[in-house]
């Protein structure tokens, strides 16, 4: 009797234990987010603008687009989060937010589309900034199979490096284990040379372009609002370093299309030349007075800095654009370094096409081309292509605009009220 009761009590106890396990509430990330992000003002502000929901359909976590609302959503497996330390939970949160900030979810995919190589490349770009904050097994530059990969490169750089190593059969990483859009999650696809992807990237290629564009604009506004909130409260950015702060601010800063600015400058420099002609009827005094024929033309001085720090790529891009605009104006191209060699100045007639050419070398003096243009006195506008690395020049008698690299536009050698436009150059 006593023995039977003991067996019965044990069975009841086991049943209660199983029932308790089933009723134990799942890990709710929303209940922990405020505590985890107390020391991260920027991520805290951003987190409030990203919906979070539980799911058992993925083994870890991930961010994706809600195609119905065009908003970002972070999905996570509660059992995965429950096993992590607070440092790792915070690291995973920041990892997912960086995917959104870097536009990995909404940006253009490589020509090959979603692949494991692209998944790894995006993780490497992010994890450079989260070196000791993530669960084991993530893809981290300078460590394990990625020990030869430098930190803080772009996703595109890592993608190219991974492809090159694969072709040359160098490095320890081999993406052939399960190519596809989904992240590998914990415990999946872990073979020799196959890293354990910490999060899920499935769904990045599912939304259409209109939805992606809408989500990108909404998130850009959300990041901008988060930046303004941090700056207005003076709380600092938490663990977001100075370099990353500059990247984030640059991402939300409206970009100026240098080609449109160049075209606008040339078109607004056009003068109106009027002359009488009996072949055109005067609308006010028909057949009494001759009409007027209006010719619009512009004579633009193009001063080209010949110093070595003006890259061939920038010269080529600039001349390529001028070829398309030469039908609008007559250009006088003025190569210069510390002086202007007048025998190398040439007139680029309307409609002609020219190739970029470097004809001088040496230092830089902006007074030289300015004096040349001022002395002529018949130019409607003056465009200077340069690295901006010289003292401020004398005033120009006609309107002047400066074109330079993005870097030098943000870090000019001198300050000016004239427009300084950056030309983005890859590489």
C-alpha cells in the first residue's frame, strides 16, 4: 500500500513538473529591451521604432520586412534568447539593428542574388563593431577562419574578398555547404569551413522593390529621428564609436546629385543674345517692326587641377559628364597647377566629345586660373575641378563653383560661401 502510494505520488509529481514546464512563460524580449538598452541611447531610440515578435520558425533571430505595412520587424526565437547572457542579448539586438541601418534588408543584392556568401559578408561588416558581444560561432573579422580579414570593411568588400578566396581556393571559408537565402542558425550547417551564422537572413529578397523603397524611406526617417533624439538630449551615443556615428549621420544626410548641379550651373549661366530679324513676326507690332530671334549660349571656364591627388577616376567621371553637356555650352578647359600654361588651354566647342587627359603635374594655386578667367572677362561661369588642397583664392568676377571628391568636400582646406560639390568615386 505504502509502495503503491509512493509510485502514485512520484507519477503525480512528474506530471506537475511537465505541466509547470508547459506553463512557464516564454522569454519576452519586449520586457527586457528597456533594461538591456539603458546604456545605449541611440539603439534605445531606434528600438522603439522596430516591432518585435516571437516565432519558432527560425532558430535564432532576424529582421525582415512586413510586406503588408512596409515596416521593419524583428523576429526572434525566445528559447534562443533565453540561453544568452545579457551582453550577448544586447549584442544580438545591435546586430539586427545594424542590418537595418546598413540597408542590408532593403538594399540592392549582388548580381547572383541572395547567397550564403552575401549572408556572411553582411555579418562580417557588422560584427567588426561587436567583436566581444556576440554568441560563439558568429562571423568575426580577424578571428578563426576569418583571421586574415581586416575589420570595418563594407559588405561589398567582404563579398568580393570571399569570392576571390573561393576562386583561388584560399582561406578556410567554403560556402558550398548549403547555399541559399536563409541564415544557418545555431546547430545548422556547421561543417568544416562553414561558420555558424548567428541570425536568419531569409526574407531579404522576398519583398518587391516598391515595398523596399517605402521601408527604406521610413527607416531613414526613423534613424534620423533617433539621431536627433540623442543629440537633443545630450546623452551620448553609448557604445557607438565616432567612426560609426559619422557613417550613420552620412547615411541620413541628403545626397546632392553632382551631375544635376553641374547641368543646372551650366544652364543658368546661359546668356540671351537677341537680334532683329524680319523672318520672325513681332507679336506686338506684326509686319510693322521686325521680330527678335533669341540665341541662348554659355561660355564656361573649366579649370582642371593637375595635382596628383586629383584621381584619374574623378577626372574621367567629370569629363564623361561634360561630354553630354557640351551641347549646352562652349567650354574653355584650363589645366593648371601652380600656374596656367596657356599653350595647353583649349576651347571645347559645343557638341564635341573629349577624353580626359593629364597634361601638367605639381602643386596647386587657385589664384592662377582665377586670374586667367578674370583677365579674359567674357566667361559666364567658372567651374573648378580640384582636391581643394590649397589656400583660398582671390574673388572671381563670374560665378564660380567647385567640384571635388566627397572627402575633400567635407574636409576642405579653406572655407568659402561658394558651392562645393562632392563627386562620389568608388575604390
